[in-house]
C-alpha cells in the first residue's frame, strides 16, 4: 500500500475550488518549471498564462498550447472565456447536468395526464409508469418539482 505524503493545503484549496490542474506534469513552460511564483497545479493560472503568452508574448497558439499542456482547441476555448468574462470564466463549470434532462415536456405532459385521470396518485406512484413508458428513472421529488414548475409557469402566463 502506498504511503501518502503530508497534506498540501494549496492542493486541497485548489481541489476545493475545482481549479486543480489534473495534468501539472504536462506544463513545460520555462516560467512554470523555473519559478516559485508560477504553479503548474493552478489550472486558472496556467490557462491565463497560456493565453497571455499568445496575446502579449507573441507566441503561436500551437507552441503555447503545447508548452502549457493543452490542445489548440483548449487554447481557443480559454481565450474566448477570458475575453467574455475574465478570470472567473477560466474556472471549470460544476460537473453534472445543467438542467432537467430526463423530465422533458413529453414526460411531464404524461405525468400530468396521469394525475388528471386519477387525482389520488402521488409523485411516487408516477415513477414506475414513467420508467416503463419513457425508460427514465426519476426520483418522486424530481417529479413534484417539475410539476410545480410547470404549474407556476402556467399561472404566470395567465396573470401576465
């Protein structure tokens, strides 16, 4: 069993902020390899310096991307994010779905139709029929929230 070294508070902080570079060993830029200021483990710093190397230093995109351990498409993505929203845009987005992707309009329409046909049904009673018909596994609370959003949107349209 491998022994773990002493915990590094900076690594912990970078990991917590989702800015720990997963491949710091691929950063071959001279400033990162010879300076105590630059830290290849800091993903935001690495991306920023890569973009800066092209914009201010005049390096080619290909050379900068290679020196900082990224692909050319990754360079362009970082440059666009930096242009659009500054340094915070270089922090990776939270992982996972961005919106309800299982409870589509069609699924919610069917759930609402089942409830309209039998008002004694609860969200938990809809899980299995939705799984059988649409092949989606959803939590009853997710169904409740989706139906509530649908109802709120409908009442907003009526009053506006």
